[in-house]
C-alpha cells in the first residue's frame, strides 16, 4: 500500500516532493494552515532548514508554529534539516559587531530548541539533507500505518485564531526600541510579559542585543509616573503668570 502525504504548497519548489514520489509516496498538495507535511491524522510536521530555523527564531515564527502544531495535532514533529554548525560559517570580511551576532546564533538556536522540546513537548529530529528528510517522512508514515494511526482523513478543518503567544509578542514589541527580535528574546528569558516588564535593568541588559542603555530607557518609560497634560499646562500657565507679576512688582518699586 503506497503511503500518502499531504504537502503544503510552499514546499512545492523544494526537492522533498519529488524525492517522496521517487520513494513511491502519493503526494497531495494543499494550502496547509498548520505544518508543512501531514502524514497521519495525529501527526503534522514542520520542516526547517538551518537558515530558516534561525530566521524563524529571530522573528518569532518558530514558537507560533509550535503552538499551533501542539494545539491541533497530538503527535507533531519538527524536522531540522542541515547542520547547526553551519551557522558559524563567517564571511571573510566581518566586523566585530557582525561577528558577535553570528556567534550568538548557536546558543540562541539551542535555547529555542530546548523551548520546543520542554515547553511545547514537540520532538525535533535532525536530518543532514533533503534526501534523508524524505526517507524520514516515509518512515514516519509507515510506522503510523503499522500502528493503525493513518486511518481517516489527513486534512482537518483548522481555524487559526490570534494565538496567545502572538499577543504576548505584540505587547512587548510595542515598547519603544524593542521590536520583534528583542520581544522574542524577552519572552524566552522571562516566560511571561509581566515578568519581562518587571525585570530589572541588570536582568534586561543580559539579553543578547539589549544593552544597558536600552534597558534603562525601558525602565524609565515603565516606571515614571504619568503627568496629566492639562495639569501640566495649567501649572505652566500659572508659573508664567507668577513670573509676570513678580517682574511687574519689581519694576514698580
């Protein structure tokens, strides 16, 4: 019995669909709302090359995608294609700031993968190339068939809502000078927006790319009391009148 795999349209130009066909799989393309490959009613798979992985960590997509996988599938998987050490391939001409950012990539990647495994409880499987990824996909389908888990429709109705994680990122990234990348790192470190907003200058400054100046600015924005504009305007006008009266009295003497 040939295996059947549903493939997201965005994967059409990758080598994976052709390799799956060569392995005897039947491929159905669809615009998937969650995952890149669906191999059983219980298992959707998110595939990422090393470069796409690091980009999805920086812009926050990885955790949003994992949240959606965990919500809609009982046995999701993330496949990481390529070697993480490739992130340390430095161009010949590079300045110190660029070098620091590149060096941060590996620990940042491991930190994100730990979050995927422990917080989202999604296993990650590493493959060296597209050929091995296709073999892995066929193996997962065959195992599902043997265990009787591939019965039933592969596609399900999924209505994507505004995920809590996305809203949390939106809260943090709205702070002046923060943006999406630092919001992701803040949420990784402090777990909740409330903890991040209550963090000290020293704690914030230890986040890669944050720095003491940015941390101090954020604390100043969050901690300084609000002064009502009308009250401030009235006080300014009264101060002005007092100054005029004082000047007039001095001139009359």
